[in-house]
């Protein structure tokens, strides 16, 4: 594509951004299955290593397949914004988050975050980082005053880390307000944008420094590969210190998974429109069902985070959770009754996926801990898929029958 041609629409960008003409005119970027790259001369090797000449050296550091995925996501995260960001593809969302945290925080620093983070991130922050002298501060940041009070009294807080909407309770925090406060105190701000994707929400719009994704989810869209990306607003820092950390930690993505990710992302807008349409209908259906005591979906006006989600997201998203009145056994029975929808813990695929945290992901977490994170015995998390709506509703109806 001619790069001077201004793209107007989201799917045009998702299809074309990041693609470079292949030297052999392959239509799609090939899966570069080569660990290393050759130099014409020793002098060229010298120029590549010193950074005087662009070019690939070793696949842990990057290759053309990885680069296309990185550049496509960077373009999507900044579509319509007057600046560029740089992305570094990783082996998983957790690898991207690890590079971020280990590359920016040092002993004595504190990281301010909120309840209801993805479990892996929460454990990394509360169990691994303290071993490196980095202290977590966890609060309910849905009330920005709480954040302001903490920032005022604790100058060692170095980073604000947000995940919105958050896994698994779908709570949202106000990126703009919290980033504004954090910046007044000189903090770095990072947002996990996995649940929303850049189609629904662009955190860089509000001045954040870093965005991370588990690309395993809606960006890939088909459940075919694990992956992650770290994107940064300070492109110089990304090219130097963050690239160094990424290379040294060795959490690089691989070409085959990047290829699957690239193809999946081309339909992001189409998939998300359908996911979100179905999710709204499912949320409305569940909220009137006699076996359901509560539906957590920010698209419903009654949800406490409705206004925040409306402000920063294009649609309320494909994820929701709901509570069954019959608690633990009700959750187990419901899960066992499903006929089309799938029992599994991941999300972001075309098919509707449901999980029951109390009997699955959070089975061994003490009850008081679970409640702190909003996880009750009857809570069901749902990734509403792109199937035809009547089939999703019929499956729920029969699975919920007393
Ligand atoms: C919001 C969020 N962030 C990060 C991760 C970690 O991603 P990965 O499993 O690709 O390492 C997940 C995984 O479920 C997630 O839901």
C-alpha cells in the first residue's frame, strides 16, 4: 500500500497497516522461520550491530513477521492520534507485562494498582515484584479520590498500573482522570487494554506511557496462539532501554504465532461489532432472568461503571459476568448444562466461552480474598461470541432452566 494514502476507516487500517511489500512478492508476510540473519560483509554486520543500518540480526530481537504484527497494533492504538508509538511483540501477555515492570521499576519503587486484575498480573505484582524490592499498593481506584490521597502521601509510588475493563469482574476505572493525577505526581502510567482492544478504547489518547495486551485474546480473535505486546509512547525509550530488557529477558514472540495474529487482526472491527451487539442483547436477557441476581455489564445503565465505560469505550465490549442465585451448585449445574457455548477459561474467540471462577480459576483462593475481588460463588464470566444471537440465547435459556 502507498503509505501516503490516508486511510479513513478502521478495517482498512486493520487490514493494511504494518504490511511491507515482500521482496519475493508474496501476498501475505511469510512466516520467517529463521533464527538468524546474514550479512553481506563484516562491515554490514558492524553497521547493523551499531544501529547505523536498519536490518534484522537474530529472531529473538525481531524479524519481518514479528515486525508486521508490532506495526499493525501500534497503528491501531494511535489511529486518529497525532503521534506514533512503538510496539514490541512478546511470547505472551505475561511476558509483555514482565518486560514492562522489570524494565521500569527499581528497588524501593512502589506500584499503585487496583483490585480485580487478571490473576497472573496480580500474582506477579504481589508475589514476584516484592522479591526485587518493588512494593505493591492496591486500592479501589474506581474512586479517584482514593488515588489522589495515596499519591499525595506516598512519593515512592513510581507507576500507576490499570486494567480496564478488568478481569473477571468487568470493573472499569477512569483512564483520563487517573492518568491526569498520576502525571501531576510524575508517575509512569500503564494500561492493560486486552479486554477492550484498540478498536474500543485507545488509552494513549489520555496521555498514558505504556499499553500492554494479551494478544492471545480478541486481537488474535480465534484462540490459535498465545502472544502479547508492550507498546510505548516514548519511542526512543522503547528502542533503547525497553528493547534491551525485552532482548535480555528473552520473552520474544515467534513467527508462526505472529502470522496467525496478523491474519486474525484484519477482522477485528467486524468481530468486535458483532461480539458487542450480542453482548448487549445477552446482558439484557440475563438481567430479567429469574435465576440471575445480578449482571455485570457496563452497557447496562444500572452498572456503577456505566458512565466511565461510555466515556472511554466505543462500545461496552464483549465481556460480561453474572451471578446465579443458587451460588456454587447453581454455577456448576449451569456450566454442565451448556450445549453449544463452551466451558473454558480463556476469552477473545469467535465462540461463546463461559467460566465459573469459584469452581475453576479461583477454586483454591480463600473466600474472603475472592469477595475482596468481587468473585462470588455463583459468578459466571462470559465471553459473548459472534454466533447468531438466537443460538446463544437458546443455549442460555435451556442451561438456566430450573
Ligand atoms: C487482562 C489480561 N491481561 C493479561 C493476560 C495474560 O495474557 P497471556 O495469557 O497471553 O500471558 C490475560 C490472560 O488472560 C488477561 O486476561
